[in-house]
């Protein structure tokens, strides 16, 4: 089975390299700054710089779960105009050119890997917060990547709800690697501070529900509204006796996943 190399760029941005094909999740490349949220006000703060698109080199595919500023920032939006192909929500795709394609829940797209194999990418649901919140915050999608001889990879996007994880696990019972957007993101003025991404506890439960072999947490560094971090999720998995599942990277770190 193919190895998967993962490199955390920062926040929700992860570079995945499989069989010579290079993909990136939720591109965010802005320098540290404060953004204004239409509901929460000037509370979205990026705290740390990340690698630049120039430092990454060629990227074949961008997977943008939605267009909130901490998942698709100003530089990230520019990046989407330059990649050969990007998949995102149908709503976000309307703001870009033809290389950025909108996709809906359980719609599939196929790309060709360098060795000629076909990789199927399926958009899957994501609820960005509890009932009554996620629909107001706007559409989000996750992704499942499948190809012959390759680990099946789930990318959660900003999903916070375990019922969605169960639904995806029922449809894809052989997921090997879960890239989970964690960090326990929350704002006091939104849903009384309820989590709008996976918390560490829910990430642990998601790993158990899916029966995955590896978990790569992202979306837990570099932004002020992320309430949990890599050290905390590492301790949680260790306390549960599941340290071998977790690949908790710091920005700039890489790991080769061999299953």
C-alpha cells in the first residue's frame, strides 16, 4: 500500500503527498493579523505565520472545505486561482474561475495519479456547529479519497458532530487515515461558546467510530479561537491507550504514514 506523507503547514492547512500526487487542505497563508467577523466582530486573530505557496512548490489539487477566513484566507483565495484543480462547496466555487469546482454531499470527482491510477474524491457532509448553528454559519464539506493500492483518507473539514461521523463511517467502512479538524474552535457570541469544530474528546470518539489506523489532527494551532492544541490531544489519546493512532504535528513538521 502507498505511503502517505503529511506536512502541517499551519492551522487547517495540510500537504498530503501520495504516489507523487500533491494535495493541500484549506489553504491559509496570510501573515498574523486580525479579521472582522460579521457576527463575532474583530475577534478572529491569526497568531503565527506559515509557509508560503512559493515554499510549497507545485500542488496538484486543493481541497477547500469552505470559505471562512480561518480556512480560506486572502492569500489562500489567491492560491486557489493558481492550482490546476480545486474542489470546494458549490457556493464558494461561484467566486472563482473554472479550475475551482463546486461539489455537493456524496458527489464524486476523479483525478489521475502520476502512475495512471484513478483516485476518486467524494464530498461528504460536515456540520459546522450544533443544530441551529451550522446552517447559519454556511455550508461546509469534507472529503474521502480512494484509489487502488492507496490508504482511504477521510478529511473532515470543520465538522463538529459525531452523528455526521457515524453517517460517513456507514458509507465508507474501510477508512484508514482520518484528517480531523479539531482545536475545539468556539466564540462566546456564537452558540453560547459551543464547539463549532471537533473537540479533542469528539476527535477521539470519531477515531473509534471509524476504526481508523491513523489520525492526523489539524486546525489546532496559529489561531486564537482554537481552544485546544496538539499537546492536549496527544495526552488525551495517550490516556486512552491509543497513542499509536495519533500523528500530532507542529507547523512545519512532516510524517510518513506507512500502513
